[in-house]
C-alpha cells in the first residue's frame, strides 16, 4: 500500500499518512518523522460521527494540518505541516482513491496490504 501513497509521502512538509478501515482498524500507517503521535488518538478522530457526513475535512493547527478524506470503506488522514502543497495532496488523493476503494472492497484486500 505504500506504493499508492508514494507521491504524497514524497511531497514537502508531509509528516505521515494513516488509512482506517470501515470498522476503524488501522490498515496502513507511515510516519516520516519520529513524533509522539498516538494512533489511538487518530482512531478516536476517525470514529467521530459528524465526520462521516463530510467528504473531506481539513484541520489547521499552529504548526500542523490534518486532511481527512472519506472513503466508501474507511478514511485517509494525511498529517502535514502548514507549508505542504494542499492542492497536490487533494489531487493525489483524488487519483489514488478509486484504486484504494477497489482493493478495499474486493475479497483479496488483505493480499494487497501484505505487498506493501
């Protein structure tokens, strides 16, 4: 799965990507820098019911930004700095989401994850 997110992970000021399944389980995560990020906190964020109504959400903090993108079978969270190219992140998500949703909805999605 890392290959799918390669374009996003190579961008300037990107700190990491997390993909959650429909049940809230972490399917993939990659952080580019050591941090105190706790996946439990991101899991709680992924389960907020109000977020399931939105296609995409952006949280802007003092030094960080979170971009959440809803999938038919889960959620993508891109963690980045404030200087990350947001338009490129959105475009990259638009490009990879059909492939990701197809693989998550198929019976063999576990094989797809093991290739990463």
